[in-house]
C-alpha cells in the first residue's frame, strides 16, 4: 500500500526527448567537365566535345550521433563545404543515401527538422541582441507570453546575458556575433544543427568558447551537431567527440582522435611527441590518401527504395508556426524600428517632406474651384505623387542590406518569402 501511495503521489515523468542519428552512406557528388578533342580544327560545323565527370565527393560514409559533435576536417578543396550543403539539403548528391534514424531523408522535411548556420554572419546591425532573438521568436513561437522566457533562456545558454541590450553593430566581438547567429538557428529547437566553419576568422579563445557552447547545446538538448573546421587546435579537439577527415573528396578517417592515432600506427606512421594525431595526419595527408580508410562499423546498407518523408506531420508543425497576418505585422514592426533608428535617413525624410509641403503649399495657395483651379489641383497631385515615389527610393539601401538576412530567414523557415515583399 505504501508503495502504491508513493507511486501515485509522485509526479508523472516527462516523455523522453526524441533524438536523431544522421547517417551518410556512400555519398558521391560529381561535376561534369567538357573537354574538346584535337579533331576540332578539322570539323567545320560542330566541335567534337566529350563530357567527363569530376568527383568532388567519392563514397563518403559516416554517422553523427545525438549529444555529440562531429567535426568535418580537411584542407581547402577537400569537399567539406559541398558535403555540408548536401547534409543541409541545399544540394542533392549524385548518388548515395542520407538516413535519419535509419530512414531515408526527404529533403523538404529535413530542412524543417534541421538548422544550417552559414560561415558569414547575417544579422541586422541596428537591433540589440535581445531584440534580434525576440523578433525571430515572435515568428517561430506565436505564444507571446513565452517569448521573454525563451529569449532569457537562450541568452543564458549562449552566455550573452550581459550583452542583451547591445546593438549588433557596436560592442560585439566576432565570436559574440557568431553566437547570435547560432542562437537564431536554435529558436525552433532543430534536431540536427549543421555549421559551416563556425570558428573561421575568430581568435583561439573565441573559437574555443563557440565550440564549448556547441558542446553544451549538444549535451543538454541531446541534439546532433555537425560542423566543418579547417584545422582545430588541441583544446578544440578535446571538446569534439568524433572527426571525419577528408582528403580530395574521400574519407581518410572517421572516428575519435585516439582511433586516428591507432590508424596512423597501423599504417606505419608514428605521431611525433610535439604534435597531436590530427596535426600529423594533416601533414602526411597525401600519403594517407592512398591508405585504406576506416569506415564506421555500424553503417546500414544503402536502401534500394526511394526516399520517403520522415515525420512529415511533425516537421510541418515546426515550420511556419505563425499565421500570414502575424508574419506581416512582425516584419513591419521590425522594419519600422530599423527605419526609426536610422536617424540620418529619418531626419532627412522629415525635413524634405516639410520643405516640399511648404513650397507646394505656397505655390498652390488660394486656388479656386473653377476650371483653372481644377487644373492646378491636377498639377498639385502630380507633384505630390512624384515626391512620394522619389522618397521611397531612399529606403532601397536598407532593402539591399537586408537581402542576406532575407535569404537566411526564408531558407531556415522563419517566415514565407512572400511576406517581406508584401
């Protein structure tokens, strides 16, 4: 009886958080190159050309587990960015299969379940950190009462609480702006987080802080994190769980740093004491390229059937949570706040409207209601319309500056792309 009463009085346990394992099986990506034969000079009408495929990625296989960071490492031209574009469903692979929890991925559904953070930060400089998160949260989380809590928790998770009221244009370092970009991708709580060179252009301390935060996010949210990095330091390597070493589009090693050292020893290479295993592997990469790569032991076979939709109903709830009217109101609110903070443009428009109004009012004062007065009113209408149309062109630089933000927000599903043009 005591056990029954104790069990009945205990609070109900929350359902376990769903996790996702991302698996790539035999991914290949080719580009066609056209070459002209030596017979071209003898042909009068049509040159003799042949098309040969160039492999950017060849037979790439790996597994990215939840609560872990998988780092794609390799020199420039190894295929890191191309592989990330394929993982983020921005580019289609020539062959191979992407699996999410052993189920083939549907690209449109996977875009809704994942988030892609590009290498270059695209944020509105005149908004503060808290406002940037709040505007995105209003679109992704329509419940207004939850927005303050979500923004506060996100600022704490990214260690940006002390910078919540700082504008992005001033007072933020490169690493802090990178954390803001990561935070925008975390607002809809993606199952898989994909980052392109998150430490590029940062000093060693800022880069380590970014990787530490990503490690904390992966562990606390049980999310799968995949990132590319050129040549990480030893401190960053100690934070990363698994590495995927690429060379000329093929996998040289996939596993932990300790397994990389075992792989080097098995191929007759001894790691010098002054270097770690990855640094040494990068130095002898051309020799390792000819060695047999290590593939993950638990890779499932490539399915022969066509990809199917993964949790399409669940994914549709993640994207476009706001109504069309709510999206328009939120975007107009953000746009007018930016216009208001562009003090020079706002003051110029106000003075211009005042001067033009005084000039036109002086010219067309005391016009009558006869035929001549009606013609003058048509002239006043034409001048007013011309002034209004010319004043709208002054906001074009704002639209041009917001174009990268538009591309990032529409691709990540923050709002429908027709809302900004409305």
